[in-house]
């Protein structure tokens, strides 16, 4: 809006100077000079803004006391490379697990198996009856990328336009932004929109694959603030040391197909 105003003033000042020269009118020149001073001021001034706090929370479902996730004797091979070797683990209520390891070691494969996106060659994952999980993959895809952000939310949640706009506004999706096609959104915007949709369901386990990868600083901070409001169990893959330090209270370190399970923070590990 500011750039449009500057452009309008520049055109108006140029026109006034032109008219003033033809009519030899000093007062019109003065008006043009006043406009030019305002243009300079607009170009120099950096306007501060205060970002609205996110006031929406996850809809969380309680675990029953006995429910948990059991990973038993999981193995997975791709071609000649065995990425997971007879892994047995348990996810407990309230865990905040950071899954670490070098690129290509099988981290994404393991969480895809846990979230039932991929079948293991051997072993099984048993999920307790009261466990409701949501999965935020590294590459975000939408069923209808041709729809706008607002249409996507209405399509998936079956909300009225007013309800969809109000709930999007609580997550800082406002104004003309909600009319952008999903296909035109940045990586950070897609992650934010997907996380917003996941938060509309009652969940108590959130699984994330590289949630801050390739995001701009504002989107990273948005996701971090949102996750701080989540009181359930968290399992995430990350290479981001700041993110791991901030959220992990348990470490799974995957190397050579096997996991070192450490009950403690990243710094302690």
C-alpha cells in the first residue's frame, strides 16, 4: 500500500511541475515540492509493527493411563541397504522425542512406519486405542492445490466462510492472503496451513518430519510458538539444534540401522 501511495504521489508531483511550468505558476511548483518531500519521508520511514500473538490452541484428546505405542522388531531394507535393523522401542505418554541421525540413515522411514505411511519388512507397531496422532511430513501436499487457502479450509473442515475466516485469522492468516491459491504458497505458508488443519482435530500425538527445514525465520518462530501450546506427546525428526534443544526431553539417535534411546535433553545427551 505504501509503494502504491509513493507511485501516485510521484506521478502527481510530476504532473504538477509540468502544469506549473506551462502556466508559470509558483504555487503549483510549491505543491509539487511538498509532495516530493512527503515521498522522501515515506521512503525513509520504517514503520514498526507488533505481531499479534497466536490465540488458538490445539484440540487435545487425553490418553488413557495404559495407552502407548509399542514398536517391536522393526526392520526395513531398500535394495541392498538395510536402514532399520530389528528396532524395538516404546513411546510413553508425555514424551517429547527428538529423532536424530545423519542424512539417509532411515529417520523418515521410521516415522513413516510409525504413522502407517510405510509397511516394515518385519516387526509391527502397536498403537493404543486412545492414541490419536497427526503427521506433518517434510514435503507438504494438499489434495486440491488449485483451491485457495480459504476454500481448502472450507473443503476439509466443512465450515461456513465466516467460521473459516475467523479461525484462520486466529493463526494470522488474514486479509487478501486467504484468497491465495495453495499452489502459490511458500513452504512456510504450506507448513503453517497444514499445521492449522491438524490442530482442528483432537490429537494427543504429533509426529513431525523436519518441521523447520527450508523455512524463513518468521515461519520457524510461528511453528515453534504453536508447538509450545501443544501439551501432548511429540515425536520429531530434526537437524536443527536450537529446535531439538527447545523441545526434546528424550533422544532417539539412529545410526547404522540401530537406535540409541536416551531419556534426557539434547544437551545432556
